[in-house]
C-alpha cells in the first residue's frame, strides 16, 4: 500500500470510528446519565428496533457499541503510530464490517 492510500485509509478509519464511538457514547450519556427519555419512543411503539423497549436496554446497547468502536479507534491509532500498514487495512475492514453490523442490528425487531 502506498503512502497516500495509507493516509486516506487510516484517516477515514480514525474519523469513522471516532464519530461512531462519540455518537453511541453521547446517546448512552443522554439516556442513562441525564435521564432525558421524553424524546425517545420507548415501549416498542411503531416500527422501532427491539432495544427501544426500555431506556435501560437502549442505553446498554449504545454503551456496548460505543465501547466496540472505541476499541477499534484505539487499535487503529496504535497501528498508525507504529506504522503497521497491514493492520491499518485490517482496522478499516473491521470498521466496515462493524458498520454493517450496526445497521443490521438496528433492523432487528422492526
């Protein structure tokens, strides 16, 4: 893998994982820590994923996804610092697979 491709791949991986970790942790924080649940359709009303049954379940699911994406973010950061191009590509592939898993997980129960 040449240098420009590696820079683009690692940057995209870092940005994507950082964004997804931040979004999941912010949802967990809003629902679990702040207790702001009025704007969420908890209770299984309408076509919502299964984890909208309760605020507790929703916050737990978001916390788990946040930890997963944070782990890949930290791994990617380590591979970039160490200059491991092969592992950076594996991180990018893992990110794409996890993103697909996140979308599929969101369709369960709708």
